[in-house]
């Protein structure tokens, strides 16, 4: 068994045994005193090559593909490695930039506190990066979306996912940014192929790593693909720091759009309807549209349950925003629930459906099929793919992710793989031989942070927690809780007991803290306390001091966070990222890897000195590349 396997097994066994631990003290580090571990620079991104048949996410293979005709510029008639300023010569790219800028203008007009840079209380995405000679879009994943055949036709889609990044002359200051672009291409049967079985087999034949994987992909499923049919953009448009939203632990707003060819011969793209994302404002103002929506839900209930329904374009939004933290607990991330009353859903859901067993279950399934609901369901900082990292990347070692894909993405890959196998064997992909699971509950591992049923609704009755864990309502949801350590919160676990008052206006949402969690943390771990939302930790996180970065004991790791004054240091633009991060604050955190994910509103951050494939769960905005502010 390799290092990755041993690390994964150790963490998984620790999770299962969590309830048997009566007390936890800080690791014995007397022989490690004051060794920060910063000398360990190797990136420990998890082995991302486990399922190339559904997702290619290995950095070396992606670099090879970029250099072989699959770079971002290729899709816009420019060089593979074209910078943003050169891409503006493409009418398609230029029209996307203009559309995003229009949305940013709308946001600015509605909020006088909003602006670019950390001098503003509310911080706006800097549009200049979309036009800069210093920025580019790097390939971070290629995905086989055969599961999309039911809604997109043909044999589903191939998606090339790119991440915005930039160069900085300061040492260690180059970084990625919170923006992804998915280039969507149809997968079609090739001449002489009557169905999608051969397409599925081309993906199934993939294997190897690095250049070998890239070559196999380029000669196999990626060969001869048609031109793109759409472009999907997701960017963090706005961030309010925790100093402004103390109750929430900060707030981020993510702008979601789909772009398709405009009419005419200009080559420009225009905003297109978003998949299964209702236009809340338009439907609320038009009784006829509201009736049409309710009728569509009644008519398509079985397809909604299976994940093959498609909302009519005339009811669909063309821009949506998702809001974090607190994901699905916030009404702004649940557009169908804003529009449909209980009476609209009564009698629609029943025992004949696979996942949906109640009106509450139907509403939740609908909301999770929307763009904003999906991107806030077991996501990471509003995204599902931010990209794995290795030593050839530009990010500083304390500005890296140990896991570059979300818990939802990683858990759903098994379901996608089963579909690919079925289609390779002759199944019809448009019929979805296995219903799509809830976005927040792709499997039933029931690990720490997983969604679980609180016992009152049949749609969530099977959402249970692993042995040693308990389902707890940490936010006042009432129907869906979170799997937590039964014996009390350990380092990194949620510790605040809160109640969220939510409305359709995300800026009006408020969190009332019912229990600071300090006493609960101290009962389990000597000297521990609860780092609360006011300090940037949504839901709180038990914390205790440590001195050896990367030291792993059980499922607890010694991790890092920016020191006091980091924001001001980076905002001044005169010192390097490494200077501004030194010395980092060290504290015990929850350990994580691809199979032992972080809870909602946290990402698995790279920790120098950690075992390969292991990171620490941190609020995403403690990771410089996951926030809009400071990238000057």
C-alpha cells in the first residue's frame, strides 16, 4: 500500500472510531517544539487519478493536454496559452467579459459600500483581471458528463474546466483566483456508431498517469470533438469579510451564467437560460408563470426525482447568485422554495419515486437541481472544481488546496462511473439507468459534516451517520442536520449552536448564536476553545495550540492560518505572500483528504509537512486564492 493509501486508511479508521474517544489532548510535541515545518514545500494534493473515466484532474496530464490543443485560447480561435488581453480579440470571449462587467455594474449600483480592494467594506471582483496581460485560464479538469445525456441530448457532454490565475512579480505572490470557466462540447456518436456505447467505452479505456493519460485521452474520447456549444462561468463577485458579517463568518456571492451563440454572424455569445434555475423575480410578478411552474413540477415529478427534468426556458433565469456560508439553510440558495407553497407540492411526491418521498423532499431536490442550490450543496467556496495542485504550480505553499474538488464532486463520481459502465454495456444514457442522488447526499457514508435526517421526514430517513457520530441540528433547520462527533466536538469540529433567520434577501439573513461552544470544546480537548464565526469560522471550530505544522494524530492535524495584519500586508502591495504569512498562526484542525471531506463552508487546505494526501479543514477565505480581495 502506497503513502496515499496508508494516509487514507488511517484517517478513515479514525473517523469511524471517533465516538470511542472520551477525551483528546493536544499532541505531545515536546521533541518538536517551535518547528513550524515550513521547510516542507512538497505539495500533497491527493492522487486525483482514481477515476479518469469520468474526470481527468491530474495536473501533469492537464498540462500536457493544454500544450496539445486543449488550452483555453483554442476554444476562442487563439493560441492555447493566450493571455486575457489577447483573448479580447475574440468576439466570443469579449462578449462574455462585457456581460460579466454589466452584472458587476448592477451590483455596484445596488451597494454603495462595494468596490475593488480591501479598503472597501464590501469587496468586488476586479474586472481588470479579465483583460490583463498577466492573467490566463489554466486547465484544471476534463469531465465526462455522459450523465447529462438526458438533458443535453446525444451522449452527454465533455467539459473542459479552466481556472483564472495571474502572474505577480513579487516572490510567491502569483495566485489563482475564485473564477472558473467550463467549456461545454457535445459528445456525439462517431460515423458508423448507432448509440453511445462506443463513446462510453472510449472513456472506460483510459488509464495511466501524466503524459500517458493525456495521450490516451487525446487519441480516445477527446479526439474529433465538435466546437463548443456553451460556456459556463462561475466567479466570486462579492465578498464581505467576517469583520463586516460577524454573525455569519463573512459572506461571499457567486455569479453564475451560461453563454451561447448570439443570433447573427458576429461570433459573440449571449447570456442563456440556466439549467433548472427559475427566474424568481419574473415568476413572482406573473401569476401565469407561477401557475406554469407549479404545473411543470406536477407533470415532471418523476423526472425531477431522477435528475432528468429540464425547466422550460421561458421560466429560467439568465443570471443567478449563490451565497455562502450556510448553503442550503439560506432561502436565497433555494429558488423553488421561494416560489412554491406546500399546496403546490402536496400529492406530487410518493412512494413510487426513488429519492423523493415527501413535499419537503421534492422541494429540496428541486432546489439542489438549480445552479445556486447545487453550488452551495457540499461545495467548497461556491465551486465544485477548483483544481488539484502540485510543485509546478504558482501558488505559494500556504496558498494551496490539498483537495481541489468538492465533497459533492468526489462522492458523485461513483454514481457517474456506474452510468458509464451501464452505457458501455448498451444502456440508454438518456433514460438514466440509476436516478441522480441529492446533490448534498451522493452517498451514505455519513462521515463528519455529512447531511443527515433528523427523523421527521421520509425523504431523509435513510440519511444516517456513521458509527460514533450523531445527527445534530446546528443551525435550526429542523429537517436536515449534520453528522457530528457523538462524544462532543474535537479540534476542527463545529462547536457553535446557532439559529439562522433566513429570507429571500441574503443581506437580511441573520444568525443568532445560542451557545458559543467554548465549554463543549474544552470538555473533549484540554485547553481547547471555539473559534467562532466572528473570527471567520462559520459554525465555529474547536481549536487548541500546537507547534509542529503538519503533525497528524488520529484525525487531528496541526495547521496554519494567516497572522494578524495579513490583509493589510497584502493590500499594501509591497511585500511577498510569504513575508505577509510569516509567522503563521498554528492550531489544531480537522484533518481531511478526498475520502474524508471537510464539513460545509470549509476547504481542505494544503499543509507543509503533512502526510501525502492529507490537509487541514479551513474556512475557504483563509486561503488567498479563494477570495476576491487582495489580488492587486
